[in-house]
């Protein structure tokens, strides 16, 4: 659109060549004014102050179409001049200059004060209306930008408030669980340990069940601490010793589950604690699922540590009993844990049957510990158009531009449809000092108004001959024939 509007303005400036309006300028002068207005249309977005002042010379030429197009220049320039005082000063200077230039074409048929009043009224019509409309639209742009920034700020504040409320509630839940459930589990673990010692001496047949109670309570305490770490806003590190996730730790898990272990590569003593904890959790959760859903199935645990990554796979064969359905909460938690470390996780039934759990995690992940996710909607773009904005901008623009465009269309139709050809008998019948001006204009229109204030009409028998009629005080003052 960079050159489309200047091209259209140039074509509008050339309209007097095909539909002349009174008074008619010279064809070369008409072309010059068309080029001038096209240049102003191109200049208005870049140098609005200069474009506004340079509209004045157009009013020294009888090209009403070029003069009317200056309303678009004033409209575009007023939108881009931010300081209101400077804008009004430029508008006043433009009106004075346009009035002064318009005196060159008015002629001497009217008193000077009438010429000044008429010129000033015309320039006010071409300047004030589009300037007010452009100024309002120009002021709307920073207001819309301010509202967008305020909306973004409020959305972020709302998101932060919601995140803070969630964090406080989670911390409260974690505290309640730690104070109440943690205390109960600690008592159970202590009493289970004492029971294990007592059964070892007095009731050996119950020693295995007592040991199971103690290990289960210890495992429940560890899982509770892990859940509390997830609930807290700033989670404390989970209990982690030097063997968690290493080969000896995984071997102990596998041994307690009657599974087989296939370990290849280095040990994981030098791996990131989060990675070792994830490896431990994957193997433990997979073996727990095997004990729940396929207790008699053959299970194989494979761990491969190479290339800066740890690959874990726990595969069990088909179960002899009916398959059990689970909620898959543990697998979902594993997937989230591995994903936060930048790894991949999969769980499902292979083609040969059974179940397979696989994970691939980096030994030294670059991601940070999981933090509170704050969902903040993106800010509104300035280019987004809504119905109120379109209607508001369109009404403001039409307030200034529609009257001007409508007047030009009426003048164009008048120029195209008005018959200005006068025949010789009628010209001969006109009497100087007696024929009223209204009689001629009602029948033949205004013709072509010259700078001397006289009307010129084309003849019906000779295209190169014009009838010149001059009126004074509403009566025919003189008539003559002339060549164009």
C-alpha cells in the first residue's frame, strides 16, 4: 500500500481533464497539482508537519479535486503529530497559508474582505474537520496501548496471586500431613522395630511378618517425605544417600523382588542426584507393579549407563492369573519426573505379552528443579481488531472524509451531466442589461467559470468557439465570442 494511495491521489487530481469544474485550470497546471498531491500523500506518514504546510500552494490553482484530497493529507498528518499545541499551531498556519494562496484565484470581482472570508471558510472545511478526526484517532492509539499494558499487568498480577494462593495451600496441606500422618507413621515404625526384635527372640515364626511391617512402614515414611517435597513451594531435597540409584541399590531392589538384573556400563556414583533418584524410582515402581499385577511372572531389569545417559528397562512376562487393572498414577508420576529431567518414558504391553517400563534420562540434566508454573495469557497485539474499535475508527474517519467525498461526487456528476453547450440563436437573443443571470444558469448551468468571474459556454456548432457571458448585479453585463 506504500504507493497505492499516492497513485489514487494522482488519478483524482487528473479528474478536471475529463470533467472540468469551474473555473478550469490549464492542463499542465492540472497535471502539476496531481503530482503535488500524490507527493503529499506519500509524505504525510513520514513528515506530517511538512505535508500539512505544503498543502497551501494547491489552493492557488483551480483544481478542486486536488484541494479536496488535501483532507486525507491533513487526516494522516494529524494522527501522527503527538503534541496537541504543536498540532494546533500547524493547523492555524496551514489555514492562513491556504487562505492567502486562494486569493490568487478569486479575482477582483468581489471585495477583498469577502474573498478573505470565503477563502478562510473553505480552508476551514478542508482542514478542521479532518484534523479533529485524525487527532482523535491519533490520541486513541496511545490510550489503547496503555490499556493493553494495564490488562497485561492485571493478568500477571492475577496469575501471581493465584500461584501464591496455591503455594500457601499446598504448604498448609504438607504441614498438616507432616505433623499428623508423619507422626503416626513414625510411631508405627518404632513399634514395628521393637516388635521385630521381640519376635526374633520369643516368636521366630512371626519374625518375618514383623520385619515386613517395619520395612513397609519405613517405605511409607520415605514416600510421605517425597510427597511432601512435591507439595511444598520450595521442595526440600528428598532423602538421598550415597547408594541411591547406584548398582548396589538397584541390585538390592531386584533381589527383594526375585528378578534378574542386567547392568552394563559404569556405576552411577558420579551422576546427578536427581538422575539417581529417578532411576531408583523407576525400578522400584516397576517392580512394585509386577508384585501387584503379575507376582509370579519372570522379570528382568536392564540398566545401561553410557554416552552420558542412563537407560532403564523393566520387562516382565505374562501373568498366569487374570490381569488386574490399576489407576496408573505411579506411571504418570514417573513420566512427569523423567520429563522434568529432559528424558523420555514409556510404559505398555510389548508384542510378546507381559509389560514393559522404559526410561531414558541424562546423567547430568541441565533443567532446574520443577517450579510453580504460572499461566499468564499473552498480551493483546495492537493489530487485533475488535468490532467496537472498527466501528469507532470508521465513524471518526467518516465524520471528516464522507462529506468531502460526497461533495466531490456531486460535483463530478454535475460536471458530467450538465449541458454547457449554447446554440447561436439563444446567444443572439441575450440582451445586455436585461437578461437575468438565473435564466441562463438554470438552462445551461454554470459553464466554465474563469478567473474574471465570467461564464464560458461551448457552442453547439463550433467546438473551438466559446460564448463568454459576464453578469453584474444579477443582470447580463457583457457578452462576446472567444477562442479557448
